């Protein structure tokens, strides 16, 4: 959806989407977000390809386009992932029980 690159400030024109991305994003905000996941000191390739970075990028794109973003953030650790999986499984089981009146 969106590719990152270094854009010259004065030798290229900026569209409204790019200006909005700069206004709502930024290195500090990204660093603080990655800190929540313990990824702030990872090597560049690992950091920018992590589930947290992909989520952050997607969320910023939606915000810049003024669209509602409903995706849940990625789990921060294995325990959170296990809890979410259990919750989703239980929800699916309840829905299935109701649907088939089990």
C-alpha cells in the first residue's frame, strides 16, 4: 500500500497524502510505538518488516486518508497471542453453538 523512501524537501512536490503522513507520523512516534513491542533496537530490516511496523504503517495510511481503522494491533508477546487465540476460539465456539443450537 505504501512504500517508504527519503523524499527531498525542496526539489520534489509533495501531495496532500504525503504531507498528512509527515504531520501525523514521524520517527519519534514510530520509535515509541516500536518500544512497546521491544523492537526499537532491532536491525533495520527486522524492525521495518515486523508485524508492529506493518501495523503502524497501515494505521498511519488510514489516518492520513481519514478512513476508519479497525484492525487490532499485533500481540506484544506470546502470552498475549495465546490469550487472543483462546478468546477467538471461545467466541467461535459460542457462535457455532448458537447457530446450530448445540
